[in-house]
């Protein structure tokens, strides 16, 4: 019986492609030279990004939610080559442009709103027939959103917490010096994370926090991440969901991000 350690580079790539649905050409070179490394990448990425045959029954976040977190983080890194491929994967899951861009708004307070533009660019590239990576659905981008579990989660507050950025010590300090800056900046952040005003939001505050928490951990900001983790808990998100959200950015930011996330979770749970 062939074990994972006995797989040839050809077998590894065949499984990787079958599980993910497609793969970038550079992985073929990597597999020829470093087959064991690529196989470990395949198994880890397959688990955190929900590839076929790599999932387990106890995972809590859905495939679409994981892809939204990953796509936003790729765009935050200005990865305009990989990100459109992930957009196409979201399309194949039935996720429309409105939701992808709404997810982008959730990472914007952490990494800047230029990331929303990078997500928009990834969408445009994904719809370009000349982009060679990943299959675009025959009908193009989904016109209707296919429901997934997180659309119903994180909408009801179950514990007290500060919602507004303006309540933080740093932004109260800003308000003493430049109240107009504080007003405008906190309005934007609250719009992105608290999700009040405008059209009916597709993602509730708790789920939005999962995207921002992952981004904060990728930046190494354990203290700030702890505050957002407490907010996620206050909207009913579980420890497992928070950890899984952080793990979604492991492939593009490293295992250290998960360690930083654990530090943030432990700090959040002290109170």
C-alpha cells in the first residue's frame, strides 16, 4: 500500500490538482525538486482551505468562508497573480462579487482600503478570458449568491463589548488632537466591521471580525487581535472558528501567524 511518504512527484501533483481543482505551474517545478515539501504544502493547504479529501468532519468554518479570508489576505499582499484564481474558486462555490467585495471591506480597517481595490482588480482579472489559472464558470460570475453557514452567524450580541473604534484609548487620544480625523476614520472602520447603515449587510459583525482577526495576526498584532477576538466571542463566534480563521492565512503568511493568533486568543480569554 502506497503511503504519503512513498508518493512520487507525479503522484503528488496529480492528487494536488484533483483535490484543489487546478494548480499553478511553478508547483510542478517545486514538486520535481522538493516532492516532500510540496506534499506537506498540499496536506496543510488542503486542510486549511478545504480541498477535497483533505477536510475533517469537525471543522467548523465552511469552504466559502475560508476562501474569502484567503482571497482578502492575498490581495492585502498585492498578490495579483494568485488572487484571481481564488476568485474563480469562489465563483465555483457560488459566491458573487457583492459578497467578495464586502469581505474586502472587513480587512480594509487593518491593511488599508487600497486592498478593496486589489480585490476588485482580482475580480476583473478573474473575468478576463486571458487569465490562464483556474476554471471560470461557463456563465461567468454567479448572479445569485449560494447560501453558506456563516451568512447566518455572528449577528446577535451574546455578551457586552465595545463596538466602536472610537471607544479605544488610541482613538480617544486622536479625538483630543484632531476630532475631525477621529470622526471620519472611525466612521469608516465602524461601517466595515459593525456593518451598520447602507444596504443590508450579507456578513454579520462576528463573521466580519474573523477576517480582521486573521489580518491582525498576519501583521503580528497580538494585542489588537485580542480585542477583536473578544468582539468575535461577544457575537457568538467560537474558539474553533477563530482559530480556523487565523489558519486560513497560514499558506501565505506562515505558521508564525497561527502562533501569534494563539497568543492573542489566550490574552482575549483572560478577561
